[in-house]
C-alpha cells in the first residue's frame, strides 16, 4: 500500500489538485483527494514539487511486434502471404522483453494497444497491454482488443509485387467485403443448424469466428487509412456492415473534419514526427490535432512505434501543443481519450477511484520536453525510480 502525498495531480477526470494525495491499495487507486490519512502499513511517498498524471496510453503501435535492434528476426507484425488473416493474434508474436517496453515505462507510457501492421487487408488481432512484465499473459488489459484492417497503398504494394490481389483500391474493398460476407454466412449456417444435427454445422474456421465477433459488436475494427478517399471507403464499408470502428492514422482527416464530426467517428492520429515517406502522407501535418479539437472531434495521438519510438509519445503531444493544441486536450489524447477510443477506459487513462494504479510522477509539467519521470507505478507497483 502506498500513499502519494502532496503532488500536483492532473487526473484527466473531474477535478485536479494543486496539493493532492493518492492512496494505492493492491493494484487499484483506493482514494484520491486532499489530506488523506495514511492507513496503517502504508508507505508514504512525499511527492512535493512533482506532477502526478495517469500513465500514458498509446492507442496504436506495434511494440513487441517489431523488436528493437533485431531486424528481420524480430519482425513479426506482417504475415505477407495472404491478404485476409483475421485469425492471427498479436499476443502470439509479442516479446515483452523487447527493450522498447522498458524505455516506454521509464518515460511514463504504461499501457499500449499493439498489433499487426497494414500489409494485409485484414491483418489480425490487436491487444491492449501494460508495458511492464516478463510474461505477456500477465500484462493483458484486453485481448483481443480489435481486428486490424487496412486501405490504401500498403496492401496494394505488398500484393501487386506478388502478382496477387489486391493490386487496386477496388480489390482491397472487395476483399474486406468478401471476408465479412463469408463470416455472415458462416454464422447463419451455425444458427440454422439443429442442435442435434452436428453434421450440418460448418467446419470450424478461426478467421470467420473472429469476424463474427466484429459483426456482432463484440470486437472493434481498427482501420488503417490515410487519404481522404480511403477514409470515406472505410466509413462506407463499416456502416454497410454495422461495425464499430476507429480510423487509424486518419492523415487527411483534418481536411474533411466536418464530415468526420457528422459521422461521429473515433480517430487515432499520427505518427507526426516523421517524414512524408509515401504519397498518401503528402497532407500530413502536426497542426491537424488542433483542427480536430477546434471542430469538437475526439482523437488520440499515436506513435505507431517503431515509426516513432514509443517513449516519445508525450513529445508527440507536446509538439502538437507548440502548434496550437491546448495542453489539456493534448494530455487527454495520450491518456483518457486514448483509453476511451480503444475501449479500455474502465481501467486506464485517468486517476480515479477503482481504476488501475498506473501513475507517473514527473519533475515538471509532463509535456515539458525537459521533464523527467521520477517514479512510475503500474498496477500499484513501483516499476521505475529515477536514480
């Protein structure tokens, strides 16, 4: 049990505190407020002069899937042999001993949504997990979290090079529709079979099973899309099948933000601290988050690690502030808004009673480029202390 005392607390919830306390019991936040009495046996941490914030949440990255310093041997995020692979599970490829996890929690990033890349039209299943631990099974926040789909240049490039479909945007959309329709038919056959007529049940199909979960709303779809036309295609197909989804990257989103507001879509923006390395990134700008905020469209900011190293997530938000985004919205984009868009806000993203005790203590404002984490808690344990 820990009592963090006298911190400047940014809760990302209803109330902040200039001089507040946080009581941690087990892996949860037991109390938050002012002048909390220390229970018997509690270790009191004097946080005078420190800023306490929820552990940062990256709503879209590939940490553990492309391991730091490993090259091909550590690249396990794109199964580029079949454009439709929803049965693949990120949890089976993540190495939690990838050094990037350690760098992440040492800089206050305590929870990530990580999963397959965008080579395939349907790439597999994302996982939400903590950044500290030895065994990925013990780090799970939600698994599976969502199914990854992709539009635009990447599937076209991968499969046209193999002389296979899809080599056009038309074929990418068709592949996604075909897979969803096949899953609908699979479920219909199961539902129509008499319980005593097992011979009429279709052969078990893991790919179709996971897409049935998407169709029935148990799983979201994370849809990779950059260009405006791909964004609209993603929305069109998602609405056609009644899918819950978020738009990942959404590079051109700032140019069509009124449409996105009208559609009430969830958007995960970035990565921004990188070059315009391909045609569909030509309109990329770090000014985009402010455009979204001004329009009243909720968003998260991502790193897309390893594109931007995961521990630079708060730097991405800070640069957005430099370009006009207000500090509170920027912090929310890597805490509570990221958690809400990912569907894990019941556990992470804000400092509230009952939530996971994922807390970072910084020596100055967490969006100050020069700040340092002094202590980081994950699930109520101190996982990092500055020397």
